[in-house]
């Protein structure tokens, strides 16, 4: 992919998914990135081929932290210290 296309791709990804017609989900996935590239560039990339392009652009894998909003950190700490050692021994 040409350097000017990489700059264009970075700018497009910064606009967010809604700017490209996706309203569900909050993360860029490789298939969506490949679709954005295909809309602009005369070459087609598969999802797997779009990952090296993203790395070269400076992006990295991001995994969201999935924790319940109701999570009680104190209860988790207590369980980890008191209950888990007993369960682990079995």
C-alpha cells in the first residue's frame, strides 16, 4: 500500500465507524478496515492482509476490558484472598 494511502486510511479510521456507515459495535475489525480500503483503492485486500497495513500505520490490537458496571472490587478482592485458596487446593 502506498504511503499516501496509509495516511488517508489513518485519517478515515480516526473519523470513526459511523462515518463509514456502521453504527453497531465500537471497534474497528479487520473486515471493516478491508471494506474501507476497497472503497477507495484500486486493489482489494482480505481481512488478513489488512492487518500488516494497520501495523505499518501504527495501530495495534486493542481488546476492551469487559467488566460489569455493578462489579464490587472489594468483594472480588475478598473472594480472591479467602475463597480462591480453598478452591485451588482441591
